[in-house]
């Protein structure tokens, strides 16, 4: 561990993602990346590819690339509403909804159990308070101007 906050936060997120990935692979046969795509769609559905890309923090091309396989595997549907031009609306199938609900609940329980584990010692983590603080911090950061004139939210292809 580092005494630098930026490194510690990055390391924490990497460990949480790796934990979630292992839990999802063993329990559900999907990666965390796969689950995250579906979970974000669950919160935004129905969503067009541009909206979903924005919510995921990736490019529209990254979303477009993933959609055919997710449709073929029965996780999502992609439909072009009449009169919508080239717009495609994405929604979860019942299978996708079930995965997000079931696996999401398991991850929530696992993370909450980790945060309240007795091994953390005399300074227990208040999970609801931590979540509220992280939401507040995230919203605050989203509204900050970016340093050096760069866009605050880059659209890297991470999907």
C-alpha cells in the first residue's frame, strides 16, 4: 500500500473489481465487465447506444461492438422503433434482468461483509455512510472542471 491517496484508491478499485470478477465467474460464468454492462443497462433501459456509452464511460463504438454478442447470447434485445431512424433501443431480456438482480445482490452482500469484517479491527466501516459519502464525492468530482482543459470524462474504450 502507498501513502498516496491516488494510488491507494486505484489499488482499492482494482482489488474490488478483481474480487467481483472472480465471484461472478465462479457463480455465474460471466466477467465483471459483462455484468457491469448489463447492470448499467438495467438502470438506464431502454437506452440507445449513445446513452449507454455515456453511462458506461466508453465510446459508442465500444457499445456497438459488444451488442451483437450480447443479443446472440440472450442477455439483451436491440430494437429499432418505427420512425426512429437508425436509433436502436437496448433492453435486458428476462435472463439479463435475472443475472443483474441475483448477482448484484450477491456482490452487495459480499462487499458489505468485507467492509464489516472483524479483521478490520477497532474502526468498523459504516457501509451506508460510506456509500453516501462516495456518492457525494462522485457527484462533486463529476461537476469539477478538468485540469489542463481536457474533458472531465474521457471516452476510453474499456468495454
